C-alpha cells in the first residue's frame, strides 16, 4: 500500500456504564478513614463516553444530557479524567496529553459512580490512543488509586466488592436482564458527607460490614422478585436523613408498581427494580407525571469498552 494511504487513527471513544450497589454493607471506619465494604455491584445501561484525540497539549471538553448538571463538573486539573492521564503518565514516565471530550449521561454526584466511569473510560482510551500497552494488572492498580468505584467500572457485569470497594471479583451468576427505573435528583449529594452521616447515625457500627450472602443467593436464581426482596444499602438511612424526600419517592415508585426502590450508593439517585421492561416503562411514566426525571435502563452491561472505530 502506498505510504500516502496509511492514515494514523485520529481518535477513539470509550464508553463506561453507571453502577448500582445491589448490596452495600458498610463497617466502622478504618484507621485510614475509609469504610470497609462488602458490596455487590451491577452495571446499568446509562453511560458516559470519553472521546480522545491526538493533541500537542492537554484539553478537556464536556457535553451533557439534559438530566445532567454540566456546571457541577470541573474541567480543570481536578477532573478525575485529568487525574487518570497523570497517573498513566507517571506509570509510563512520559507525558500523556490528548484532547478529551466527555459526553455525560450519568448524573453528577448521584451515587451512580459517574466520575468513576469517566476515569475508567479515560484509562482505556488514553492507553489505546498512545499505544501505552498498560497491562490489565496495572490498569486495575491505577483505577484503585483514582477511586474506590473505578476498578468496577473497568469490569462491568455483576461483581463483589470488598476492601474499600476497590477489590473487585467478577461474579459468574445468572445474566438475565434486570430492568431499572433510575430517578436522579436535581442536586447531588457528597459521598464523604453521606459516609460521615453514616458514622454519626451508627456510632456502634461493627468493624465487619454486613455480608452480601442473601443478594448473592438471589442473583443465582435469576428472579427479579427474589433479588428485590434482598436489596440492601447501609447508606440509605443517612441519605434519607439528609434528604427526607427520597423516602417519599421510594414509596411513590413502589406504589406505581416497582418491585422495590432503593437509594443508589451514597445517593441521592433512587433506583427501582422492576419485573419487566413494560413494568419499568409504566413506573417511569407514573413518576414523570409527578415531575420527576425517570430513566429506564437494563443491566448488567459491559464495563469500559471501545465503541467507535478509529476515525480517519
Ligand atoms: C458509595 C460508593 O459509591 C459505593 O460503591 C463508594 O463507596 C464511593 O466510592 P468513590 O466515590 O469511588 O469513593 P472514593 O473516591 O474512593 O472516596 C471518596 C470519599 O468517600 C469516603 N469513602 C469512600 C469509600 C469507602 N469505602 N469509604 C469511605 O469512607 C471517604 O470519605 C473518601 O474520601
Ligand atoms: N469526570 C467527572 N464527572 C463527574 N464529576 C467529577 C468528574 N471529575 C471530578 N468530578 C467531581 O467529583 C464529584 C463526584 O462526582 P461523581 O459523579 O463521580 O459522584 P458519584 O456518582 O456520587 O460517585 P460515587 O457513586 O462513586 O460516590 C463531583 O461533584 C465533581 O465535583
């Protein structure tokens, strides 16, 4: 092939999903301030995309869906995507620069790990763009440095999380699709603030977090109803104490036909597990009529993955 026909790929897009904690058991804080967790993560089809293009200097842009508060995302060095680029640069001892464009579908500070999804997507995208050939082990290590939820965003699927949430073991369980209605709030909640409120409300929390055994058994059956009965979140009580309207919302969605409603992670997003796609659409419609944003999504879905072929 003549040299003039050889084109250098101009960019690629990596997509990463939101997460929901099917079980979130939280223990008393460790000496480093983090809380020991036993959690069961699942990924859902609500995504952020990270597009990277070759560039001589670092730049970061953002486009956001209507239900996402774009103003709440910093575009300076404090963006977790910039931190991901710095971490890759340190590992490979070279500058990691690119033009990066985040397209956000995951609400900000919503308990759905949107920033973590961006970090995981950026690690994969920048690694590919710059041919860094980072090993999976190193990617997971960098992910854990960036945040407790970031390793799971690389895996997707269903997984057990231990440690502070960063030790992820993929679960080989029934992959029947689960149907969710996701109801974000217009204002986010700070994850550290919700953990601090957990400490204030539960001064005698046991060192060991509550076991995920019931959710794990229910997942094996593939029954959404069995799973609904076992959903559990230790951060729900502090999140509702900070935002009492979340309790009302949960009751409203359950009355509208959801099998169960629960606060997602540190909140304030509430997620409703439904029996089918039709039931999810019905619950979403009922909540939309009362003025809520209600998104229908299913899962589990893949973790961070390339979605667009290189553009030329
Ligand atoms: C609530 C969850 O989303 C459940 O999966 C996660 O535990 C939060 O994970 P994340 O946002 O990736 O959290 P990180 O960025 O690692 O930590 C942010 C802050 O949350 C608190 N934090 C987080 C994880 C953990 N196991 N214990 C904590 O106390 C700490 O105050 C920490 O400074
Ligand atoms: N790329 C990013 N996307 C969203 N927020 C970011 C990003 N980079 C930095 N941030 C900051 O991180 C904070 C938390 O955002 P994020 O959306 O990850 O919260 P979350 O979904 O509650 O996370 P988690 O469920 O992991 O606790 C935001 O308020 C924002 O200031």
